[in-house]
C-alpha cells in the first residue's frame, strides 16, 4: 500500500519561500516518478515539478515556476522536496504530491491531462501567498 505524506504548506507573503516535503511510504519499485502538482478551484490540476526515483534526476520544472521553484531528493528514501522561492499570489493553490511509473515523468510535460492516469496521490497541502 503506497501512502504519500505531504507537509510544509502554509501562508506566506509575496516574495517569501516555502519548502514542501513529500514521502512516498510503501513504494517498493526501484524506478518511478515523484512529482508535485497544484490545483485551484475550478481549474485543472497542473504539473509543477517531477523527479525520477532512483536516478535522482529532475524530470521537469514547469515554465511558470522555472527559476523560482526547484525539486530535489530528501534525506529519506523516496522523499522529495519542492523548494519554492520568490512566491507570487498566483502560486496560491492546493499542492499535491504524486507517484507512479517513470513514464509519468516523461508524459506529463507533453500531455498535461496525463495526470488523470496517475495512481498515487497525497491528500494535498494548501499554499497561500498574499
């Protein structure tokens, strides 16, 4: 049973920073993709950044956050951290951690709706920038 545990959300002023860790507990595959998505009410869920499990390689960082956000491996196994700097009010959203096969990291940047095929999701953590 795979469980994604997210933390680190909260409220911050514009130009501030937040760090969002995500731990994929029970994920036993040697390869895969761990990623962060975000969603605001009334809009589709959108990709933020993804990383390959095992290779510790950043798969993608979406253009809207490139240069401000980065994704890295956490200290524990199958843990990633989304570092968000220079936050803007438009970054306000519910942020979700996701995990699935490695192909997900390749497909999501090309097909935004591919997120619908992802099997494992966290509960979400709210980020509010004012």
